[in-house]
């Protein structure tokens, strides 16, 4: 996540400068989905309850993450539930999907 966030800042700094013309395509092109996810992941981490943890197997791929829920009360107390989610390229028009593997 930190690497992608720094990439976004670098992209903003390159806009309008001559360096943008010589930068590689991988540095200049950041999808709308990734820009949204940087903000939404920060908000998610700030508001996530202590019984939930989010994990990003690859910090550069915010569109693929794992959520672990460990309830501390009720019928499911002591359980551990894992969800893997992939956010499609067409996000925010298409909802995220639960998947087997990221």
C-alpha cells in the first residue's frame, strides 16, 4: 500500500513537467480503481474493529486483499473466518468479488 501511495504522489508531481514525457508508462498510468483504493483502504484501517484484520499479500496490489474476522463474543466466539477479495478494474461501477485466491 505504501509503495502505491508513493507512486501516486510521484505521479502528481510529474504532471505538467517535462519529466512526465520521459517517464515510463508504468510510472504514469495509475487506474481510477487504484486511486480510489488508496483512500478507501486508509479509511478501512482507521475504522476496522479490533476483531477484524486486513492483510495485503502484495502491498502494490490494493485490489487483492484478505480479511480475517475473529469474533470475541456470541456463538462464533473463538472462530476464525478468512475472506479473500478482489476489486475489479471497473470498480466503483462493479462491486468487489470474493475469490478463492488473490
